[in-house]
């Protein structure tokens, strides 16, 4: 069973390229209330209602770093507590999660996983990775996009 908890970033960025449905690659998706409120502040994407997820409370006090916002702390806390993958595009959040032994993937990783699980074809996955860079609020370098595309070929 594949389970994950996102912070607001991947939910927002995947929605910006009409690919929020790729989160359905996870059997269980846990969304901390704090993260839901952050997404809600910008308008909950309609596609979120098409994905099965469970809203959960988080005790983010156990994630002690001032550099993260409340949603990132909550997502890391839930990922640690439930021993599931954290989905984040934030470098500081990735490092904080890795420091406490939490596996981390970003939006590009979600696209690669969707391709690997047969939800989308390789060409579409590569196009979506490039779209993340060109058409969303996510800052991602050419090297990261190219590495993501390389991962598609290694699956």
C-alpha cells in the first residue's frame, strides 16, 4: 500500500497543470488540516474532490524548525507519525523531513510515479514535468526537470 501526505505545494502545483488526479496514485492520501486551510486560502481546486483523501490533525510541535511554515511542519509530523511519504517541493522541508527519516518526493516525483504506475504515458509525463517549470508558480531548474525525465527512462 502506497501512502503519502502532501504539504500545500504539490497540491497547488499539480492543480496548476491540471494534473491533480495524479495524486490518486497513492492508495492513502492524508491531508493535514493546516495544509487544507493553506490550499483553501487560494481556492480549493475542484479536482481535489475527485481524489480520495482523509483530512487529519497534526501535532507539528514535534517538528522544531523556524524555517518552515505551519503546513510544512504539519505534513512532516503526519508523515513521520504514519510512516508515509512526504510530498513537498520545498527544499528546506525536504531536508527537515530527511533529517527525521521521512521519505520525500516532489511534484516531479509524483508525475514519475504516475507514469510508472501506468496512469500516464512517458511523453505526457515529460511534458507535465516541463509544464511545472514553465506554467506554474513552482521554481524548478532545468537540471531537476531533466533528471525527472531521466527517471522516466529508468523505470
